[in-house]
């Protein structure tokens, strides 16, 4: 090993050690421990625990109503002609006269400047 490669190794090691010391200096272990302790707690505090009384007949009725409504939405979506809507939107966009709009904006800006 020549002197230049030894110098590079020593400088590299010094740089790595300096970075490691700097990183460790900015760690606050008490905050890290607090975060770990909070994550270990239950997400629902015991004092707020309430028994939920659900009538299964009501739940079944609500689920059946939801199924009916979902089928209605599905059939209504099938009736929509998205291609027709897309064509209408494209035709409307093509009808826009951007040159006329540009002229009107320029005219308005000249009036504001006066």
C-alpha cells in the first residue's frame, strides 16, 4: 500500500466515524422509547369501552336494503351511455372558439390598462 491509498483509507474511516457520531448525537432515546410505549398500548382506551347492542334482525334488514340499492345503482350505471356523453363533451370542446376568447381577454386587458 502506498501513502496515497493509506491516506484515503484514513480519511474515509474518519469521515464514516464523524457521520456516525453526528447521527447518534441527534437521536433522542427518550422520545424513541415514548413512541414505542405508545404503540404498544391498545388503540381503544378501556374507560371508553361501551357495549354495542346490535339487533341481528335490524342488521339483516339493513344489509338486504343495501343489496337492493346496490343492484339499482348497478342497473342505472348500465343504462348510462358513456360513449354518447364522451362524444358530446368532445363536440362541445371542439365548438369553443379559443381565438375569440383570446381576443376578448386581450381587449379586456387593454381596457383595464387604460
